[in-house]
């Protein structure tokens, strides 16, 4: 839609939004005592959430990175600056050129641990991710919350996000993703059995649909995955603007023990959220070398730790015949095949396929096996740009979908993604994986099917787009929905291929690859 056309209709659309035509159906339950999780997570539902903070400002939800420490007293002053800001000419002789870096073919243990930890591992005991690496700390503050009239007087709320927080850190927008912890300060306080509410700002998605549709695809492919709904979010701060409208958010179901018990029908077990580009690399028997990378979300027993270390040892060191014989004792092969089929069709590199993040691993105490759970799906449907070209995502190789950030380095063999490299060679896994991939191409991933899902959601979202605060997506929503190229929100130099363009191209590529392998 051209800007003039959009602005001419924005007033009427805003009035529609204000009238609540996209809000909760009249017959929806409004009682916290009777609301079920299925009712909370209705894909076509828009809740109204109002947070009230006791703080004087909004800054509690938009923390910034700490300033670099001041130089110690007596330290040398920084070089003088010229009027143009460049260092002033120095009378000293120029420094000799540095010798080329010598890259070893075999990494010593300490350096190997640093490489395996990668770019997203935060300080021990803290958060992982880009913002943690930049020194940003997300702290819970007290708040009250009203969710369509269901009121909680004391909850914890904090910002969330990593890449999606960078525009906030840079001051380009004040719409942080949020976590609302209902039982942070009041034990066992919950809504529909849920104690955590995730509000994702979706600031890189012009349609607000990538995550809901990706999670739906996983679920329909037989993979345990979060349910979603939508929310209009308002914030009131003490002494600040009342009822400040933050915008439209996705509500994403938390992956926690309640989630795993409901999906795997078993209590207990362990839940991890790995962050490493070299998953399940064996680094020895000291759990301290793994703890922050695997970020356990449950208390671990010694047996839990031992089982994970044994799994890493098998993946990294076992001879091929032993790996083939034992991998099924640790990994739910059928579940992993379905997970990989959905992930590979979506072609999302911001995952175990490349960055090494955005998934959970659940240890089932009944089967003693690991299963994978997807997370953070905003880069699905060809949206991982500018870091990967649209074509590379559309044509992603179904039999070698992972990418090593260390490809070509002398030590590359030391830091291969052995879980994927070795598992994809196993006939038992390959058969199940190709069968799962072929199955979803005939049902779940049909382009017209997903396009209709988008069209069904559009009337729900469209009335709220013109009133989205300070958001370039106001002029991109119609283009994205219609399948027309648009620029990436908050990075206007990056063109985006819309999902409706990606869908038939990815489907055709996967089907052609399956046929070439005799699997379609």
C-alpha cells in the first residue's frame, strides 16, 4: 500500500481498533478462576494487557548498557583529537605491521572451550545472548497487571530479548519485549495454569505472524511447540503518561516444567536451553565447563549432569559403530526427525543449524532420552537477513542444512556440529527424517494453506497497524501480506522477501530434493 493511501485510511482503521472490533469475543470467559490454557492461547485472540509500574519512569523496562569503566587514576590519557575528531598527528614513528595471526590446526583445551562457548554465552549465572554480552542486565520489578479485567496486584515484569532488544538499546524504539512472572512475588499465583506470560514485540516482522505461524507448523508436524495469541499492551508509570500504548504483541507460551509435563506426559526430568555453535561437544567431566552454555532451567541432579556428559562424549568421541548403536539410547530418534523436518523446511539459520541458539532440550526421565523444542521463531519464513541471503534459505540443502561458522579454518574438524553431521548419516534417522519431511510437504507446508492462515489473521491485525507507535511497519504491512518486497523494519537498507514469496519457492526446493533422493 502506498503511503498516501495508507494515511488516508489510518484514521478510520484507528477508530475501528479503538472500538474494539479486534478485541476479545463477547462470549469469551473473563474469570481467572475458570480460564483454561486453551482459551488463553487462542491464535485469533487479542487480549488487552495493562501494566502499572510504581516507578517514576519507564526506564525500568528499557535498561541501557553500562558505560565503560573510567581509566584508573594515573593512567595514560587517550590520544588528543583534532577538530574533525581524528587523532592528532603523532611525532612517534609508525608502529611496525603486526605479523599474520597463526591459526593452529588443533586447538588447545582452553581455546577450544572459548570457541565452543561462542558469541552468545553470558556471564556465569546470568543471561545468555547478545544483550548479555553487551553488559545489559534485565531485572524484575514489581507491577500490577490487568488482563481483560483479570487483575493481579503484584507480579514481576522485566524486559526480554536479544537481537530484538538492540533497536531499544540504540534508542530507536521503546517497545521492549516483556516477561510477566505471575508468581515472582506471590507464590503459586497463576492464570489458566500459566505462571509466565511472554510478550514478544515482533519489531522485525511486518506481519506480526512469523512466530505464530512457525509454531503452528511445528505443532501440526507433531513437534511439541508453544501456543500463541495476541495482546494490546499498555503501561502506566507513577508520575508518567497514563495508559501509554506500547503496541501489538505476540503472547508466546513459556517452555517450562508445566509445558514439558503437558507435552511429554511425565513429571520431572531436566530442561536445558543450549547456546553454542558447537552443540554437545565433549569438554571433559567438569560440569562447570557446560553449565552456562546449556543454561539449565530446572535443578539438575548428579544423574542429569552425568547423562548429558555421556551424551556429549558419545556425540564427540564414539566410533561410528558405537555411535550408531548407542545414539537411540540418548536421543528420541522419531521426535528428532520430526523436529528437524519442520526446522529444515522453515530454513531458519537462527537455530541449531547455525547460530546454535533458540531451542530447548528436554530430558525425559521415563524414556531417558532427549527431545528438542523450538523457540524464538521470528526469523522463520526467509527472514534471516541480512545475515543469509533469501536464496540460501529458499534452497537450503535438506541433507546438509547446518552451516559451521568455522568452515575453512584449520581446526574446523574439531568444532563440527557432530550431532547433525553424524546423525544425518545414520540410515535409521535418515529414513524417519525424509519420511517426516515428505509427509509435511503434502499437508502442513502447502503454500496455499499457510497463505490462507495469513489471510485469516490479517483482519484481526490490520485495524491495529495504523496506531502502532513509532513503527515503520505501518507502511509495510500491506506489502508484506500481499507478497510484495519491503524493507526490514528498523534496518531500511535490507530488502525482505515476503513469506508468501518464500512459501512456494521453499516448497518447490524441498519437493525437488526429496524426489532426487527417491523420497517423494
